[in-house]
């Protein structure tokens, strides 16, 4: 009997498609993954089903749209089948190692299906740059003067921006600086996550396994390992400079034009995070090869969403607009035994990733999965024509509060050429022709391409109708009870021990 293949899934937070070498990026961010891409399927237009993390991962792990259980539900529903739970039932050993992303935790159901689940949230992260500044300048006459001036800030009129600038510089100067970038980083770096995964693999016996690694190195604040910058040929960045850049980039008082002056330096730090991820994946693969496991491993690398660097005037990855820099991610699929082919340029929703991985491992996908497998099309090099839908709740940057989750939806419907963005707050729809305008700078007038607009609106309407029609109301209630640390029973909900 043929040995069953193991699956390794690596999701890299904030990794946009156009910053990896195998997608054409000119800087050397991913030399190892580029070499792996020679024998892998590279999906040119992989699209997340939502952004950021909490609107993306339900599709990757549970193959369903992020708002399918209702806007108020975050994460994986209790007992919802996922890649992990299906593989565990099929006899796989399962483990997840996440680099302290607060949304990827048992509270939101992400441990479901995993024998081992490590989120590293127990380790205290370094304080936020802004908080750090506040803490450090709490004493002394200069601080008292600043507090006084801050109170007067609203009345300063045209002098306000000058005060903001002076205050920013003052904070940078008075806050002590650690002696390495490592002390500023807020998340465990990829080497730590890979090391834990390798330890688990070494002690896990001979059954096939599913390992999920979620890496945060490219996530802001951008503090890459110094070695990563050096291996890209970049000049070293001192901790003071790196902190200054991150604080500058985080300023809310600056317009895009001033932020843009430091954009390239910030992107260099971001790229350094990607390079570190690449090197650690190389280590992981080296160990798997040494243990004679690699030849039986399906390997998938993708991202939960991208990152904006003023492409549309914004920064980071807030859920407000689903532009390409946020929804287009890399997807590399290495399937032992499959013949590498060029892959269709049509959008490939990450909704289809879990069923595709399951078929590659010859494990049946559950009926609840909304995506379908593209394994055969990839293997045969067949063209496919598909539509990718992405959705999020506008402005929900802090979903820990259920109230924040109830804002208006944003929906994007992306075909190969046309993309429709639908904003539910203003009921406005905006159409782009990505062939003529790949960076989405010129929305089409309502008089142009009316048939395409109508077709994409119809797809959006069908998506919403299906999403309400399919809704599992019991799962929705159970997920909300979990949010309140309550437990579902068949009669009345009761307080669980976890709440105490
Ligand atoms: Zn994320």
C-alpha cells in the first residue's frame, strides 16, 4: 500500500504576492522558495476570501467564507470541520505552531482538530512603540511641559503640526533604545516557530502528519533579524533607526506625501522579515530531507493577506478596502509525484486550498466545505475560469469587541479581468478593469462596461443569498456562546468552567 502523504501548510502573515521572487519581485526576498518553485505549482492569482487574519483564515482552514456564520462570529465554529479535524479523523497526527497572533487562539476555535496547538500567546510581547514612549516619559519637567502642551494641542491652530513634529522627535530621543532589533520585535521569529515544529516532528512517530505554521515576521512593527538584512545585501539598521522608522510610519498626523518619504526604508524592513521566513523554511525542509520525510510531504505556502504601503494612501492591512495589495497572495504548492505545469491565471480563491490539499493526500473532503478541489486541473495543466469573492467588515480593526464586528460589509468579486468592489455603507459599487488598470487607480465610469458590472453584481447578490440560505444557525449561536465563555447544552446554556 502506498504511504500516505503528510501535509505542511505555512501561512505567512502580511505577505503580498508581489514581494516574493517566484512571483517576479526583483529583490532577493525568497531565494529558497524560488528554488522550490521550480518543482512546484505556483498559482499566479491566489486570492484570500477576506482580510485581515480573522476574515481570511476560516476559508483557509474550514473552506468557507468568513462571514458565513454571521458578522458577529469570529473564527472557526465549534465542531466545524477543518483541514485539521478531517485529517485527524483520517489518522493523521496534527499540530499547529503560530507566532503569537492574538486572533489565532482557542478562544476563536483555531485549536479544533489539532493534537498539539501552540499559539505562543503566553509569552509577553514587547510593548507597542507608542505605549513604550508614553511609559518612558512619564516623569520630569519636560514631561510635565509636554502634558501641558498636549492639553493645549486642539487650540494651537496652524502651530499644531509643528508641535506634533517636535513632540514626536522628543519622544524618540528620550525613550531608551535596546541594543538589538530582536528586543523590539513583538512576535516570535520564524526560527523559534520552526524549531518547535521540528521538535514535534522528531518525536511524532511514523503516522502521516499535518503541520500548520503561521509566521509573523513580515507583520508590523517591522523589526527583521539583522542577519536577514545582511543576507539581502542591505546596510545594517540600528535599533534606534528601526524604531524611529516604525514610529514615523505609524503616525496618524502625517499625510501620505510625507509618509512616502520613508516608504522605501519601511519596505526594506518588511522585506527583511520575508527573507528570514525564507531562510527558516529552508532549515525546515533540510531537516525533513535529512529525516527522509520530505519526499512524502505535500507543502503549501501562502499568506492570510497582503500589506499596503500607500498603494491607495493607506498602511498596514485594515479591513476597509479589498484592493489587490491586500487580497492577492502567493500560493506555492509542492505535491510529490505530480507533474509541474503552468497554472491558469484565473483567480484561485483560498477557499479551494483545503479541498485541493485533501485530494492531493487522497483524503475525502467533508460536504460542509464550500470550496472544491483543483488538484486534477493543476496536475493536467488545465485552464480554469473562476471567480474569487472576498469579504470583510469595514473598519473592524478590533474584533475582540463583538460590537465592532457589526459594521457594514465590504465585498469584492474578482474575475480575471474585471473586479467589482461593493461597499455596503454607501451602497456604492466600484468597477475596475485590471487588464488596463492593474493597480486599481482608475475606477470605471458607471456608463462603461455595463454588462460586466451587471454580471458581477449578480454574482455578489447570489453569494449573499447563498450565505444567508446556508447559514448554520446552531453553529452561530454556539460560536457566540463561546465568545461569552458559555457552553452549549441541548437545554439551556450554562457557565463553563473556563469562565471562572
Ligand atoms: Zn494577518
